C-alpha cells in the first residue's frame, strides 16, 4: 500500500513499514498544505492511507468526499518511541484486502 506520514509524525516511523511504499509530507513537498487539499492530493497520487497525530481532522473534514483511510495515532506524545508500539495495530489493518475509508483511531 502507498502511505503518507503527516508532518506531525517522526519520519523514522517510515522504516517500520518495510512492505509498503511510505512517503513523508516533506518528501512530497506538501508541507503546510491544509487537510482538505492534502487529502485531494493523496487521492490524485493514488495513496491508500494517511498516518497522522491530528486529532481534529475528523471534525474538520467531510470524509464522504474522500475515499481514503486516515489513521489517527493516539499516544501520550508524538515521538518515535511512543508511537512505534502502535505499528502492529496499523499493520493489522494494512494486511486486510481493503482499508475502510475515513478515520481509524489507533490507541
């Protein structure tokens, strides 16, 4: 699957998904782009999912317009050490034949 790490996540998380194409917002030069436009860019570039630490995204976007999965990672802080323990839960979703569109909270 093709995944995008939001700019609020440590880029080192990318290495924890070796079986997927993973890009950072910075690598795509999409820094500072608002969420709605970011989701549109992702669809146009055939991304399957966004990984983010942004808890407000679900209240800011109408996900019926965007057929894309958004993993909202919940941790005490958005550091590599705190978030890497959530990877097995994300992997369980990524192993499915199809991701459900919309917000997927990972705690």
